[in-house]
């Protein structure tokens, strides 16, 4: 966490902080903006290569020191094509994977269709930019044995981006 260095090391009762010190206190660790993206159509992937789920949102941070809290809520499923298939998924900023939030989800060891419960992921990112920044989720079949899906049964997913001053 950032610590304002311009503040006095001690405070004295009945004294007034200068405006610059008050501004440092006022701007630290507050929510600056919230952006949300939703997507509800099912996407399918039968490979071990990550593919877009089409769940995406873009935020333009106000400061290059800001943190972006990424919150994801999404469903995944697997088909009955192979006993060993499972879902792997990740959060991507731009073209860079920043957080893997499932590795072998929905693995059952059987050839049955499985629709998983809604999965949540939380990641605190430091993009160090004030340029528009896109975040999205991607997924793959952990073993490339059969199809896996995102937003299974057209269940809407959400990705929420929260800019926090630092």
C-alpha cells in the first residue's frame, strides 16, 4: 500500500493540516471508477490453446499508479466426449495472461456432461498505465480430449473492473 510521504510523522492536537497534506489523505485508496462487462452466449473450445470466452471489459485508469481490482463471475462446462477433459481458465490484460483461476475444473474421470456452478475469480492488478486497458477471460480444455464451454447454457457472466487510487 502506498504511504503518503508528505504527511507529518506525528500530529499535534488542535493543529490544522495544510491543504497539500489533506489532498494526499483525501485521494488515497478510494474507488475512482467501476466498469462492468457481460456476455451470455456459450463459447466452445476443444483444444489446450486458450481461447476467448468473449467476456470482456475496458477501463481507462485515471492514474498510472492506480490498482485495478478484477472480479469475474462465469460458468463453464464439459461434454461427455472423454473421461479426462476438464476446464482451464485465466484472466488476460491486453494480450498478457495475468491470473489463472481454474486448472482442471470439472474433472470427473467419467464421460458425462457436466455444467459447473458459477466460478468466481478476484485479482488485484497494477497495470501502470492511463491508456484504455482491456481485460477478458480465456479458457481451454485441460487435456484436449473433447469440448469444454464457457457461459454454459447461455448463462451470463460478468467481469467487473474497479479502479482504486494508490
